[in-house]
């Protein structure tokens, strides 16, 4: 029996045909399935079989696909019709169109506005980080053991991160400061995903595009599960042979993802190109310029940023400010110039986690950026001008308190190196949340 539902019809899965557009699953959320898109056209019998594993009925959209009566199924009394299935449709995300939005004279009002404060969002963000961390460890274990990746779990945590970043990216960006060099590989994947989503939001990517980018970023280093740990964590310089093994994590990861059901080719581009460089000096294929594409370019930028700001067995991490300064100097060689400039805009003049000295001599830690006035972020006050602990500890918003009240005229004078005056940023991010 069919039920009219707006422009949709409810039908049994067994009545699905190629050319129908499935818009909704009955009794099952998309995130609980391996399907990448929330709505798609049926292009093969295999897709119908896969849908049948998760629900008995679906809604079809007769405007976007054929209706039930549009094409009869072959029966014993009719000659079967030879149907050549169309190629699988992949989303097309044009690099030049995204970049064009930020060229002089083309900037539009941003797609997203913050709808929650840092304090409102941080509780959700903590839960998401915990769940994502567990999912990443499970995925890493599965890959080491030769099992298939749980795409349902990966899609769910990425979708949750996308939702949080759209509401307010600062909460997850704050928690990105929590680093442990002994858990680098797992937490690096999580942090790169958060960075990619925050950057994608800044670039006005759609919700669907952010989900595709997030899956790629979360799984971009999965090939490292096939590289010996003693090479990944070696404190000294790698030999030529060891470096070749290290570089193999790119094709290894791409191969794993290409064999994983439900991972789009544009998502895989993050893994494929995150070590390629704009002028052609990267690996594994020596791709350059526009060959790297948007997702590959975003992957390369955020992967590099997290790597150089993290403590490893072989180097101490740079401050966010120093890292962005270096990356700006590498534009045109390592990164697409306009894209890395937009990444710096996204991170802010004073990125979250920066230790700063204010013009009255007090010391603070940036806990949230101001997306309209980037010189006036929120700062957790840590030390008074005489370098005694700030009591009671509190966060001030330089956007407001810098112009009136007790902190009138207060502004940031300079960025300090991490650890200056004994200040550990992660102790204050986020303060009071």
C-alpha cells in the first residue's frame, strides 16, 4: 500500500527499482547505516539489497526519481530489459569556485553564524571528543587486524562534529589543544578532522561537503597502521629505507579506503594528497597545483599545522602564532597561496591556545576568537601584571571589556612562547566550562 507524504511515497524495499530516489528510511536514521548521502538515486540491485538490511520500508521522492508505475519489473512472462547501470555519481566540488568566493570583490556574507556560545557548546564538544577518540582507536585496531572499517561509527562521529562546528567551532577547537605525544597518531586524526571542519566552515562549504571532508580528514592517516611503530616514533632522522616505508602510508591508506564501502572518492582525496605540495615537492605522486584539489589542499594544510604545533619524540611543537607565520612563508611553494591565507584568517590573528601579554602587563590564554574583530578575542586571565596568579580566575571578552568597565582600553600587546611564565594553556582551555 502507498501513502502520500508531501511529494513522497512510502513503499516496501522489495518494490524499489533502479531510477527511484530514496529520500528517507522508515524507522532508521541515515547515520546508523553505511550510506554516505541522506538521499540518493537507486542505481543497482546491490543498493536495494543493502537498504533491505536496515529497514523494510522507505520513502521515495517522485520528483527526483521515477514513480512506482513508471517502469514495470521484468517477470517470467516478459522479456528482461537489458539495463546498463550508470556510473556511480560522485559529488563535484570545484576548487576554483570555493577560492573565487574569497577573491577581492567576490566575498559574500558568510554561510554560517554562531548559534551557541563557547560555554553552551563545550559540554557537547567534550562528549563528541570522547566518542570520536574511542571510534578512532576502534578503527585503528580493525585496520591493524585486517578487518573492514566501521563506516557507520565514523560517519556518526563526523556528523556530530559537523553539527558542533556549525553551531560554534571554538568549543572543539579549544579541546584540540589537549595533546599527548604518546597518543599522537590517534589524536592527530581527531585534531586534523576538527581543523578541517573549522576551515571548511570558514570556506562556506555545505553541510554535505563538510561531512565528506570530515570523513576524509578523520581517516587520512589510516595507512600508518601498516607502518611499524618504531619508524613512526623514531626520535632521530629516518634512513632512506625508513622514509620510503613512512611514505608508503599514503598509498596504503588510499588502498584501504578505496576498498571500504561508503567512502566517497572526494573524501579519499584527503588521504591521497595530504603530503603533496603546491609546487610539486611532496609525495607520493608528485602532484602539484590544481591537481591536488580542494580537499587534498585542505588536508595538507591542516595536517601540517597540527604536526608542527605538536610535541613529538623528535621535536617540540611550535606555538600556533609561529606555525602560522611559517606556513604563510611557505605559500606558493607548499600550499595554494589564497587557501593558506584563508586558513590563517580562520585560525585568527591570535589562535585559540595562544599565550598573550596584554598592554597592562597581565598574562592570558586565548580561549575563543572573534570572527568579526579578530584583534579582540576572549582571554582567560592567568597572571596579574606582577605575574601573581589572577584571582578569581575569569574570562574577559576584549570585544566588550576592552572598551569599557574595569578593563577599559585593555588589548593584546604580543604573543608569548608556550610555557612562558610557567603558563600551560591547556589548564585554562576552556576556563570554567
